[in-house]
C-alpha cells in the first residue's frame, strides 16, 4: 500500500458507534450499523444517499441473506429482516448470564452459518461468548469466557477462522470445519501492542492478509499471513472500528468509526468522528459470505 494513501469520507454520519460494514455486491450498496441506537444503514456510494432502518434495540452485527434481506445479531439474540426492509422477526433469544450484555460483531461462514459474539456492557472479563446461528435457526455456543467478541474472517478455502477477543491484544486462528461449523486448535497469529490501540473489527484480502481496525489507535493495520505488520492506514479520528472491501471489484476499503467515549474537546478536534471512510489501498478483497436461512 502506498504510504501516501489518505482515506476519504464516504458517509459523514457522526455515528455513536459505527460498526459492522457489509458490501452488497448485487446492489452495489454499503450496509453498516450504528450499534447503540440500533440503526442499520444502507449507503449508495454513487449518489451519497444513506437509508436507515430502526431496529428498536441495539444491533451488533448484520449479514446478507442468500434469499434477500439481512440476518441481524440484536441485543438479545438473532433476527431476520425481509428483503424490502419492512418486517423484522426475532428468530432466537440468547439468554445472557451475569452482567447485562449485547451482541457485538458477526459474519457468515462459507456454509451460510452466521457467527456472532457478545460482550458485557460493563466490559466484565470473560462474560461474553461466541455463538453460531445455523440456516435452520438453531443456535450453538462455540466459545465461552470471551470479554469483547470482535473481528471475524475466514481464509478463502474456509479452513481457518481468524478471531479477535479485543482485550487479548491480538488475533487468534482456529482450524474450521466447514462441514460442521466446529472450531479446533486455537493459536495466536498476531500480537498487537497496547500502545497501538485495541484490536476491533477485521477483514481479509485476496492475498490472505488481515486488515485490523484499531479502536483508540486512529488506524487500520494490514498483517501478512505470517503475522508480520505489513502496512498502516491512518485516519483523522481516534476510534476506528471495522473495515470491509467493497466497490467495483472489491477494490475500495470502507472503514467505520465511532464518537462513543470521546469528550467534548476530542469531538471538537475530530469533526468527522463517527464517519464511514473509503480508501483505495491497492489491493482487493473477497466477496462477502451470505446467510443460508
């Protein structure tokens, strides 16, 4: 990535907690979330329009469905939004033991399952989990003892799942069985210094490199498959939350950000906090995976 790359503003949204961008390659639209007020956005980069669906509760993750519409990880479970964005049906309730919690970040696997994780509002260590929603709407807990369940990405062959539990300051990899949706052989592949920021959302490019958003770090880092820091994309705001590749040929990196946690002085210095940014980083991403239910 050329050192001179500077991100542009795609949507100057002033989002409280912008997150979870998803590129719809059929409609050429960028879907993204504002988690805490429970908003699902659908932006058209060609016109600058940005439609909004109000969920009515916090929404932590979204993915496209193969038959149209969206699957959502809402505060307390999973829901399906119809193709016309008119009807929302909650299809599973997930009980959170312990402190009050919500879903945060999720993506679909190559077989059409939706994985999404949770976190406590008060950030209690180990209070979250990672869940899997199958196309038949059955829910399975895959991991316990998670603090802030965050970025997910699969290798192109679907055999490796990369995963971020933010306070662990790194990226772990699992062997992934696409036939069963089971995890195995957890291992650390990327370590991120605390001074660089908190690892948040993540995507993978066509070269198998990971792009990791750094909350509090004003940056997205690109890591080579061997875990080496390969490039840094800097932003004019502090809280960078999640990247995704979209646009023609998946050649544009879209990145969400947040205003949450910034004081008045910081907000005055960062007038575009909460915006969605776009950058041509000289590489391409992979098509997003869709939910089979």
